[in-house]
């Protein structure tokens, strides 16, 4: 297994995780009036994202790599699009939830691609699989809520 490829894959996932964290800051206070029961789940999701980030940085450093603790250009464009879209949307709750679901779906695909790449060793694969499990749970929660919000 090529250590450089493993580090590159883990850094890609770190950037995706940073995109999620930045994206979550866009959700803050936008949907809690109508969906206050979801706030605790959201807070756990944000906290777990920070844990995921720390774990990824640790895995990169354990392999002798340098963590690229930045976001992606695509993520920055998506966040800018969210701002533009929300400024014109009449249903900010629905639009915000739609953006959460979109972002979580993109993260799930990136994590699955990382697992499918064959560039992760057994320990990294197990940790990434665990993180993917949490991403899917978060996606399902918000996707179900989005469907209730036309």
C-alpha cells in the first residue's frame, strides 16, 4: 500500500469534513424556530464532525503526512451558492434543509470513493467506515425532515 496515496485520500476527506463544518455554520439559527427538536441532533452532528476532523488529522500525522487543514474550492462555491439561493428563497427552512442534505450526500460519496479506492490500510478503512456510518445517519435524519418541509 502506498503511504503517499493513503495520506492524499485522508487529506481529501479532511477537506470534505472541513467543508461540512463550514457548511454547518450556515445552518445555525435558520431552522431551529420551526424544528427545535432537531437542535440537539444537529449539535451532536457538529461535535462529531469536529471529532472526525481530529481523527483524520491524527491518521495523517501517524503516517508521517502533513494535514491540509483547509476547505475545498467546490465547497466554497457551494456555500456561496447557498447564500445567494437563501437570499431569494421564500422557504428558507426548506432551502437550508435541502442544502444540508446535498452536502451530506456529497460527503457520503467522497467517503465511499475513499473506501473503494483501495488506498486505505485496514485501520484507516475501519475508521473511515465508522465515520461514513455517522454521515449516513445524519443524512437520513435531515433527508426525512426535508421531505416533510415542502
